[in-house]
C-alpha cells in the first residue's frame, strides 16, 4: 500500500482558458441579459414597489363589516313585538372565484341552480361588485336551500353563506302601521345615507317607529381587518372593533289593548260592512299612545325578506290604501266632534255663557243660504252643554257666527288642530284649519274677489260644526280630546315609553311634554265637559251602547258625522267618536274613526265602548309598565 | 484512489458552490410556497448523485453512443405521446416505476449531448451538415411542441441556435435561421394553441383581463413589486403565502422569491446564476476537445435560456411560457436533469487540457499510468 503522505502530486498547471470570440460573445450576452433583468427588477421593486405593495395588501387585507344587531322593539311591559331572526344569504367574493372562464361559468351555473337566481343576474351582480368584497346575491335562503348550499360551499371557491339578522314582526298586520318595517335604502337616498355611514346594502327603517327611531335602533356596525388567502378564506384577523347593538325601545303601546282595539275596530267595521277606519287611545295625563290601529293593515313581514313585485303592486293599487296609516296621515273633517272647540271659543270670548240659551231650529239662514240642523224639527232653546249633548248644529252656527272665523281658527290651533304631531314616526299629517286668510291663499284664482277666494259667513258657520275645509287626523283628535280631559293641556303624543341599551341599562325615560295650554277658564271648560258627559248619558241613544256592554258611562264623549266630498245635503259621511274617562280624573282618551261610516253614534261609538270595556277590565295591567329599573 | 484524489482536486468548486446555493434557496422558496420541500430535497439529493456520476463519467465516452442516445430521446418523447399522462391540457409525463418522469426535461440534456457530438466531429460546418443538424433537431422539437409544451420547445430552439453558433456555424447559416424566424413569426398565431396565443396577447396587454388569463402575470408582477428593496422576509410574502400567485412553486417561483427577498435577494440570485453561467462557459474555454467545449456551451445555453425566460416572464418582460427556473422551481425531472448537466460540465473540467511537467517523482513507484492517461 502506498503511503499517501509521502506522495507528491503530479505537478500539472492549467493553461489559460481559450476564450474564443464566440464564447466571449456568449458570455457577453449572458451578462447583458442578466443586467437587463436586473434593471427591470430594480424598476419593479424600487420605483413601482410601493404601489405594487399596496396592491398586494389590497389583495389580501380586507375590512369586513360586523353587522350590529338592530334594537328590539317591545311594548310597555317588555313584550317583544319584533325579533331579529337569523337568515342566510349567499355571498360571493368575485376575486376568489375561479380564474378561467369555463370554471367560472360552471360555478355560476351551479350557484344559479342552488339559489334559483338566473345566471345572467348572477354574472351581472358579480361583474358590478367590488372584486375583493363580498357581494350578496339572491334573496334570503330557505332552510333547505341553506343546507344544500352549505354542503356545496367547500367546492365553490369564493362562495360563502352569510348569516344576517332579519326583522320578524310578531304582529305584522295589527302593529304594522305603528312599527313599520325595514327595507333597502332607496337609490335617491343612497348618497345621503352613505354620508351617515350606511353600507349600500344595509336595511333601514322605512315607515313607522322603525323609521322614526332609526338612529336609536340601528346600532353601530363594527369591523374587522382580516387577512384572506387567494380562496377568500380568512387566515388571520389583524384587528377587531366589536359592533354595538341597537337600543331597545319600549313603546307606550300596551299589546293587549292594541289587540283589543284592533279587534273592536275590525268587528265594528265588519258589522257595518265598512272597510277602513282608525283608532288612537292615549293617556290624557302623559300623552302616551296606548294603542294605535289603522285598518286595513298589511303584512310587514312581506317587506323584510324582499317583497315580490306582485305583492307590492297589489298593496299600492288597492283602493283601500292599506299602506296609509290613517291614524296619523288620514285627514278628514272632524264634523260634530269639533263642536267643543266652538263651544270653548264662544264661552271664553264672552259670546255666550254656560247658561246662555240659544234656539235650535231645524234650519237657519246666513248670507242668503239655508243651513240645516240634523233634526228636521225645532229642538227649542238650550244651553251649551245640552247643545253639545244633542249636537245641535244650528246652536253652533250661531256661536261660530258670533266668534268669527279667525278667532275660531285660533282656538282650533290652540287645541292642536292644523299641526302635525311630533311623534316618533314619519308621515304625520297636520290636517287643516281654515279661515278667511287661508282661503285667499289657497284659492289659486287670480281674482281674489271671486267666489272661490272669498270667505263667507257660510264658511264660518260650517267651520263651527267641524266642516268647511277643516281637516284632522285620528291622532290629532286623540290629542284634542285628551286636552279636554286633562284640563286644557295639549300634550305631545309619544310612542316611546323607555329606551334601554342592549344590556338593559336605562337610557331614556319619556317625560310628558305639554305643547300648549288651551286658553280656557276652568268653569268654561267644565261647561264643555258637562256637555260631553251628558251626550253619553242621554237615554236611548249613546247610553244604550254603554249599558248593553256593561260599561259605566262615566266620562265624556262626542260623536261626529262628517260630510265629505263637497257641499250639499246628501253627501257621504265619515263617523267619529271621541271619548275620555273617567269623568272626574280621566286616565284614558281615545278617538275612533270609521271611513265612509254612516251615523257616528251607531257605527263609531260602539267601537269606543268596546275598547273602553277592555280598558276598564284591565286598567291596572295596562297602566303598569316595565318600570324605571 | 490516488488518481481520484488528484482528479477531483480540479473540480470547479465555484460552479458546485453556486449550484448548491441555488438548490438551498430553491428548497427555502418551495417551503415558503407551501409545496413539498422534502420531496424537492430528495430530488436535489438524487440530482447530486447524478452530478457526481456525470462528473466521474468521462464525457468522451458519450461520443460513440450519441446516435443511440438520440434514438432513445426520440423514443422517450414518442412514448409520451403514446402512453403519457395528461395534466392541465398537455401530455407531458411518463410513469416510470411509479414516479412521474417528464422526458422533455431530460431531452434538453440529451439534445445538448447529441448535437455536441454531431457538431464536435468536425471544426467547420458545411451547408450539408448544417441542414443535417436542423433535421436532427426537428423531430424531437416537433414532438415536444405538440405535447404541447411551448416552453421546452423554446429552450430546444435556444440550444440549437446556441450550439450552431458555438459549433462554428457560418454567419450566413446563422443569418438564414434569423430569416426563417422572421418569416415564421407572422404565421405563429395560426400554429399556436389557443392558450398560447392568449398568453401572447396578455403579455402585450396584461391588464386587459385581470381576473382571467392576465391574472397570473399581474399577480406575479404585484408579488415581485411588493418585495421592494429588502423584501418582506422569508415566509412573510403576502402574495406568495396567501396563494395569490399561481403556480408558485414552479413557473412563478421567482415572483414569490422576489417578494420575500426583495431586490437585494433577486440581484443576489441573478449574481449566483451569473457566476454559474460564467463558470460553465469557462469549462467550455478549458475543454480539451470540441465535444467537451460544445457540451459545456450547450449546458450554458440550456440554463441561460431558462433563467432569462423564467425571470423575464415573472417580471413581465417576456411572454408566459411554462419554463422552470433551474434548481429553484419544484420538479424532479428538471432538477435532476440540470444537476446531471452541470455534473457533465464538471466532467469536462476534470478532463481539461493540462500541461504535464515531468518531474522526478518522489514516489518510489513513479507515475501511476492510470493518472497520466486520465490527464491527457
């Protein structure tokens, strides 16, 4: 064996490499090419680096909106009237969908099959969306659809199922007009709502309390910054800002009284083959609305899951206007229920006293025109209380003529007529208080001396019995009768008893707001109230309904049969009944309205009696509430 | 054993070090791409074995069986067409003992060897022999183009032109190839497959279809740019780690490398490739014969064309063609072929021309005749 240590390597030296011209050319080409790549790299990574890095970030870091739960609406005792029930929607992140056209088309076709949305609609929705954001496609899923799609989601890149809270109204028709519904933001509102921080696909309150208390119910959406991978799956969360649930609203409504009011009104309407009406029950001490019903109603749940065009067309073209909340937006002449205003004005202005006797003939002539009483015979001389109880038209023609239109209008406004109540829902109509000035402004005829512009004595006397151009709403009437009940305080009606945050902490407790005091002395008001007491205690007429229902006629009421649609003797009428009880210290006031009703004491009053019966039987329960804790 | 020691001392360690460094960077990048880095490590190990074997093998012994090698290459490629496995719309793989083998990768090296053998026989290139070279290259190129594999065909064309150039083709012959290319380009859209034509269009206007065919290019560009100067750091590339860059362990591996290591790392990588290429060319310059020179030159063209096309398409300078980045991209056939090719270059280096200084040997038995034979 050879010892390697003793061996010296063969001395061999490499000659200089033979770099031929072509080898040098090849080397030069390599160096040139690599240098070119380096220059381009430097341009991409240094010059364009920041903007491309921002694109990379935009690829993977997304802000996800964490939807805040909308506030729950309860009645005054804490009974839930609306729930946020879970609903599922398909969401698609366009960026995460397959890249190749065939694969993408196949996925859209599969999605179309699962959701029932046409492929064209899906493609359009996806094409117009933010490629990195989740776009909601199709209507809410049924439970079966949700299960079917959830099963397929893992094989559909970019598709996910998102859970949303959807409003479910527990009394969708009866409380529909009060609570309203939520719906998508109208395109005309889009920019304005975006400025207030709304997402384009967010639902907002459209009508009723849902709209009126939108800012309290909405809550504050949270967000999370998440890193997603190319398949749209969240890899990690960078930051979270938790959403704040909307505030819980406790309405002044008593659910049981609301149901009783609705069924009494519905039964009354049905008995007389009438289709439409409204009723508002308030607490005359506080202005709290205990019940508000407008018939016909509509199913507000139709709107929350996306109403079909057919259903919507049916609602908007129905001649009975089911979408109209007659309680706040139906404007009608008050008829005889207005006579308390005329009486108050006559007494307070010194034109009559409680003891002044005026005649009640079957007709009177003013300005060459004949104005009739409801009775075709002379009822004789009477004081104001009896005139109210008998609802003598000719008596109040005389009082109105003495008071004058402008003064009478002043008293009407003092009672709250002609002003939209400040209540927690949009769409409240003001009604109309006419006088000579109004007629000049409203006639729209160039010659102010023409007949249609000139206020006549006839306008004044019919104004005195609640006709002329006078308009009011059932809510307006309830506020008015409450003022008569409580000694002349015109209260701001309210639907909100309390507001609490999601954890139950009290945020707001409604306080009684007095809008105005009617300028009337106690003795004069007592005379008016006496008339209202006598009206429901007259034998054989109104009193019959109380006796037959077993309800003590302890209170004050007034019926009204208002003509509408022009002037003349044989016009269609609306029926009214306004009522408060008990007489000495009233704790309930109400207005009942029957559209195209006949005689008010036959059609409207019995409804009020039925409501009062329920109220009497449940007074303590109704007046209690969730309390201040 | 003595002989081996003295021979291995001539090994071009720069070339080995550059290849090793690339392999390590490759495994790191493949790991960051979430691909099977362990398997790639195995390919590297197998490739290292092939490297050593190829270096130990006297490349000159490949000269006589060159025709057989050529025949074997064509048969392999034919085999792909007949019994190959399809994936992504192309038939490229043969199953060998359960392993997917991509003969088109191996054929790159076989083409280098066979063309070098043909061109290496005579110092000059007659028009007849020029035509013969083209005729030799045409069948395997056609077989690969119809797999379809545009990328490898481009590499084939580069090897052919490069070897003709280094093999002493006359300027007129080279010019005729250039002319042929100019004539062919207008016809190209008619010959290319739909997806290949689309890639060309996208290259010319990448933002025309950001979610469709331009997606790859755009995402790769974003990744490279997002790397900035210093890079996002290993395993911290948003584009690469979250999967926005497609084919991120193979065709677009450079993009995710560049995202993680930045301009600094990219220039470093190009510098290593530069070193490797220059060392391979130097092997050509020291080769003892034209065959060796052309083998080294062919391997140079093979590696060079792939680096330029791959990096070029990653940064949007060249149209997309499925070409791996040598030693970085994931893939057994390509990795092993590249390492075997570099090993073959080492075989040339080991058998380089030497000037033997006859000295008195201290060794009692004098020269080992085997050593002398090996050196000359």
